[in-house]
C-alpha cells in the first residue's frame, strides 16, 4: 500500500495555492538534497554488491511463487472457505463483512511474505544466500543505519511525490469529473478503524510485511537482474514500471491516473536508494515510513 489521496473539495484558487506551496517545498528540499550530495552518480562496480546478480530462472521462480500465492492459492482458499460456511447456514453478508475482509487481507499480507521466503529457502537457497552476502550484517552500522537513512529520505521524496499527486488530482478532477475513489488498501484501512485486532494485523502488515516483500521482489530480485543487463538507471526505471503496473486496480477507476504516476516516481526513489546505498534495508526503510505516515494520517482522518 502506498496511500496517496486525491485533493479534498477545494476551490480552484485553493487548489492552485496548495499546488504552488508544494512546488516551492519541493524546490526547497531538492536544493538541500543536492547541497548534501544525496543525488550522485551510481557506481556499477562495488565489492560484494556487484557480484550479486540474480539469474533469469531465479527471477522467474520468485515471481511465479508470489503470483501463484496471490492469484491462485489465496483466492482458492477463500472460495473453499466461503463454500464451507455457506453450506453450514451462514449468510454471505456476514462472510464478507468489513472485519472479515480486513482479517483476510491482513493474513494474506503476512502469509505472502513467509511463503515467498520459505519457498526460496527450501528450493532456491542460493537466492537468499547471494542477497544476504551483499548486505552488511552489522546492526548499528549496517541494518539500523540503512533503515534510518531510508526513513529520512522520506523528507526528500514525499513533498515531490505529494506535489505530483496534487497536480494530477487537479487535472483529473477538472477534466473527467470522476466519482470519488481511492486505493483499495486505503478503503480497507479506513473501514477497519473500529475493529482493533484485525486493524492491528493489517496496519503492521502494511508498514512491515508489504515493504519487505515488495522491496525483495522489485529491488532485490528484479531491479538487480535488470541493472546487470541494461545498467542502473534503465534498471531502476524498468523495475519501477513493473512495480507500478502491479498496483493497478480496476476498482480504483480514474484514481489510477493519479495514483500510478506517483507510485512510479516513488518507486524510482526506492530503486535509486537501493543502488546508492547498496542495501535492501534502505528502500525498506523508506517504503515502510511512507506507508506508516500515510496510514497514520488516514486513521486520524477516520477518527475525526
């Protein structure tokens, strides 16, 4: 989940004022990021990181496992679950209640992470071995530092992503005049506000399980494979295209026109961060921070 909302009901003048403030803030943070040398050329050869190159068969295995779990196994289990309960007299309305949907989505998030890593460990341990060997195992100078660096990068990328979100929302609202819609994950998070146990599972799934799984798939596997084949910048862009495509949903309707370009830009930052820091923990830190802050804002809005 990467929660980016459309603009609230404002006048055109207010929309433009918000957008102008976003542009100014984006220039401000970009200036200081450049002064602090956050943006720099990417190296193509660097110690153990350079030697980590997933093979095509590894890439195919990991994504087949991921899509197999989410497209085939989980829906099949859900259908059997519905069939079993309807045969025992339960109504379909109770089976598809808000609480049930949040439970199912929360379990699915965590199950996807454990299943992908378990199957890799059992059948393709070399994938995990090569990935881990490219990481620093030092807690405070390695993992903790990289997660913190990724989290702080939120301050650089969020104003820019949010400004793009506002500009696209303004265009879509005035050109297409769509019915209000939002990201599917956002809808579930809002609706689950009063169901604390499933909300807890879903919330932490969004800020922990999702970043770990998606960064492992799209940065640790796909982007590394692409970077070896076509170079770092093209690899980042192509991996971001795949990441963006995965977040398309027909239920989001015109909101896709706002959400997907913003996710592409965010994904480019995640990919750049991975290549810059030579660590998967950095984009996990940024991804988790982005989701966490967005989710907390949504929960406060739902309570208001």
